[in-house]
């Protein structure tokens, strides 16, 4: 079963993190990524740019129309996402709970219903 796991945040939150705490936080995240990549359950882990870099792309009259994003106007936005391939929903939940940021920020978990190859 495949799952999309998402972590939310915002630039204000990242800026409030003391600079000296970043190396330890990044090491914990990399240890998490390595653990689940080596188990074969983590397909990929992706960190996203700040929301000011997001763009919305529409087609208007057959021509691309590009505006500033993100689509939803919220305080927090998707900061990173992970693709999992696990045996059960319970296993996906256990991995999400093991995320280093899960004690501060909820981890959103979505089953992937369709896959195109």
C-alpha cells in the first residue's frame, strides 16, 4: 500500500528555530530517512521551497496563466512530503508517528489510490 505523508510549516516557524539547533534537527531527519529508505518503505523524501516561491498555473483560452501561489491561503503550508510503500495502514501510521517533527507538528497521511506508470 502506498501513502503520501505530509509535514506542514511556514517560514516564521523555521526562522524561530535557533541556528545552533538546525544541525541536530537535520541529522535526526536524515536518520529517519535512512532508516526507512533502507527498510524499503520510503520511496522518496522531498523538502519544498518557501510558499513565496509557489506558482499557480491555469490555462485560460488555451494559454498558460501563471500567478503567485500557493493555491490555499493558510498560515501553514506543505513543507515536505514523503512517499511510502508499506504493508498496512497501521505501518504507515507507525512511520508517521516516528517522524522527528511529529511531536511538534502533525503529520498528514493519505492513502494513494491510483498510480500511473
